[in-house]
C-alpha cells in the first residue's frame, strides 16, 4: 500500500514536476480518500497512506506555488465501483446509512471534481476536494 499510494505518487510527480516548474504552470492532482481524513475500522494501513498523501499534497503545494504549479487532492467517499459491489449487502446498508446524501457516489462525479481543479483551479492549492456525499465534513 505504501508503494502504490505514496511511493508511486512521488515517482509520477517527480517525472513531471520539473518541466511544469520550468514552464511556470502545472497541475498535480492526487487521489486520497475520506479515510485519510477520518479513519476507518480495520484500515489503519490504508488510512495512514491516504493521510500521508494529504500531508504530501499540502507540503508540495507550499514548495512549488512560486513556480505556478498547484497541488491538490481529491478525497472520494464510497463510490459505486466494482470494488464496492463486492461488499456484502448488509455492510452496504450500514455504509449507506452513514452518508447524509443517502447514496453512493458515481465515478463521473470524481472525474468532474478533477476536471474542475485542472480547468478552474487557478487559485486553489494545498486543498482536498471532498466528494463524499457529506460522509466527512
């Protein structure tokens, strides 16, 4: 999990960051999770890596803002994907009961959040865009 969520993000960013800084413009957007902000039973390793990604986002945002590069992350909640569909029905019902908007998110909603940060996020950096139906406020 550390390799994928933290090391992988660092490696990809390292490959593109210098050209962005030289150009004076860039957008780094990573995907964390509400679990990195709130925690979740039985997911200490996942929560630690996603929380680390949030801290990484904020720190890198400070470091590269002067070069015209913004750094943000998106923190999805429970999203209607194949992974969620594999969860037993009684567990899904408990999860759904925790979400104020009373539904799971759609992958397109996450994608639209990323597009927003890319297209219109000129004055947003070091932030976490929570797309989670109110699960974490």
